[in-house]
C-alpha cells in the first residue's frame, strides 16, 4: 500500500488514492463519510500527517460526529420537506419532521429513507386535491 493521503471521517481508515477512499465511502457508509486529506483541516479538526494510524478519534465523540455527518447530508431534503409541509400547523409540521428525521438516521440508507418519506408526504398532500378535481 502506498503512502496514506486520505482518511475516512467515519471509520478513520486511510487510503493512498482519493478514488479508493470515495469508493469506500459509497460502499461502506452510503456516501455519508467525508474523505479528508491527511495533513488537512476539516470541520475545525486537524488531521495530522503523523500518527494518522492511531486509534484515537479525531472527533471528541465519534457518535456525535457521525450523526452530524448524516444530518448534514439530509439538509437539502429537509428544506424541501419544510416547503411541502408549509400549509400544516407548526405542531403537525414538527411532529412529521421529527419522525422523518428519526426514521432516516436510524436506517441503513438515510438519504433513501428521507426521499421515500418526502414522496409519501407529497402524495398525501396531492391525493385529496386530485380526488376533489375528479369529484368536480
């Protein structure tokens, strides 16, 4: 193996080629891992060239770092969901959003999960309108 140049932000595995690191992120972490250059800075954390093989976490709490990474990937879909739910009451909107987020972060593929939930919300909103059009 060549000199490690990249590190996975989730499992801290190192790679000499960025393409291998990106493939690892897709296959092992559903594309949610950040690939960080060794000797680079990411989210305020310095990934030093020396001691990159150590088992110590680069984040203070790896679970929090993983959750942050997942939520960061879900932001665009969450914003879209807020627009779709704009006609709902704030309590209903908060309850639906909370359930969708919890379901997404606990699934093996958070992005697919939130996409499916967004589709269900859209259909739930549009089906009654379609029925009204047919009834008229």
